[in-house]
């Protein structure tokens, strides 16, 4: 198999990151497409429901009933929008499979009849056996891949940062996963999943911005979540900042060719990570969940887990987040029973190595980078991934014993 045929798919709850060809891993994804599927609303006619239903089923089979990516913004037809993955769980298998099919066939131009592109798909650690079997069946039977490898996202993020033991904090769009890993082994019993993510931060920021009468007057209509997300991802947004003469309490931002002044809401958007009740979510705060995850591991390994923390996911780009976490975790470290007097009592954050010059400041791509590196290693060796021969002999259950 040639490296330029290897495919890596990183399916997040907000976007799917994709690349075909891993000969050069020092680059951002070749394709980024929303994890959002539009389903055409077909007109129902009483006189030929049977014929219409048959037509709908045929459309589903051919993938013509669904639209993806930029087509979602085209006003050509009425669409029902589907988020196939919600809070980390697959809510609509058919839509997700159609999205994967679209990526392989339409975006990467892979012919199913002559498919020579093995696929490495990253998945959350908590996806159950039946998820993994259905995924395996889809890629071999529907997409006719020559090989498959399912890689758990936190482990890939660790590899992307060049380490084999640490704690991965992945703040995604709809959930956050905290995963301790020791010597390449995921500590499943200690992993924590919070139903809290970037979407909650966006909605919270909307409410904060609505309280700014000056901004509301300037905007002229109800502030949408798209504007809040734009503010969150801008340079003016930060955490752990107190307004001073040097840091003004209002800052200017340009959105759709119009300028707006944003107040201290830009310093507060990530507060729900530290107090989930602010968005009506009942769960541990992020610092509490990190402490619980690490404290659930062997005492002699905890220092290593504190000293190799990988912060990834879209929200990880927020300025000041690491400092806020450092401050919030200090009390847990001070009282930690496993740390001796001579051991470091602070959190140390890992990063992508400097020799990945295009990615070294982009830990949101850590899992994608790690997956690309692993693809280079596993696909040349038939013993290291599931081959078509393996699948034909054992069926979907092969995923539990190989790859």
C-alpha cells in the first residue's frame, strides 16, 4: 500500500477532519467539513404514497436525499438539518454513514469498485462494541476498503504530542472527555466525560452579549450564536483577565464588514467549564473531573499524569484557559496524597513538538496528527490493521481482536 492512498478521518461532533495521503504529516487537514447533514424534505402526495416511499428509499440508497458542506447554505430546497453525533453519541447512523460516504466518494474521489485506500478512523474511548462493529461493517461492506484501523482519539492526541503517558483533556463541541493514559494504555476506569462543550460556551456568551445594551443597539437585531462563536474565536476573547488601563474593558471587532465594541463578556465566555450550573448542566466542573480522573489512577503514576496534560479540542485555543486551569487545579495538587515533598506541585501542559512547524501551536490538531503518524505505521503491515481477508474470515467482530 502507498502512503499517498492512506485516509485519516477524525469525526468530531462539530467538524470532520480528513486527509488522503500521510507522506507529509506536518500540515493541517486536507478537508474540514461540518458534522452536519441536510436531509431534503420531500413532498408527500396522498395518491401515490407507495411509489413515493419507494422513490425516497432509492434516493437514500444513492445518497441523493442528503446534502453536505457548502451545499447546506444553498437555498435550492427545504432541508431538515441532522447532527449525527450528539454529546459524543451517534444519534443518526444513516446520516453519519452518508457523510462518510460523501467524504470518500465525492470529496476524495475514491471509487468503491477499485478502492485501494485503507481508512484510519478516530473514535471516542467510550464508544461500545456494537458501534465499533457497525463501523467496521460499513467500511468493508459499503465502502469496500482494503484495510481499517479504529484509533481512540485521546491516545492519538498523546502520540501527536510525542508522549506515551499523560492526561488528555479534549473539549469538543458538545462534550468534554478527560482521559488518563499510562504507557500507551487508556485508563478506561478513570476516564471522565462531561456533557459540556464549545456549544454551551457559545450559548452562554450569547446571553452575556444580550446583557450589553450598547452592543444590542449597535447590532440592531437579536444576537445570533454565529456572532458569539465569532467573538469566542477572535483575538479579543480571553480568560483570566482583569480589565486595566492596558487591557481596556471594551474592544473592537469587525464582523461581516461592520465594527462592534465588545465588553467584559469576552473575558467570561468559558465560565461554564468551571461552573456548569451557569448553563443548566448538572455535572462536575472541568477541574473537578480532571482531579477525579487522575486520582482514580495508581498513586505512583499520578505525578506523570499531572506533568503531561494535553489540552485539545476547539475550545483549547482560548487564550488564558491553561492559566485558569492551572489556578483552579492548584488546591487539588496541594492536597494530593500521592505527591512527595520533592515532586512538582504544578500542572505542566504538553504541546506538539516544534519540528511540526505548521502545527506546533495548534494542539486542537493533536489527535489528527497522531492518527496520521499511526496510519504510516499500521497500514504497511497487514498484521497491524484489519485487512479485507480478516473481515471476510471473521466478520465485524474482528474489530475486538485486531486493529
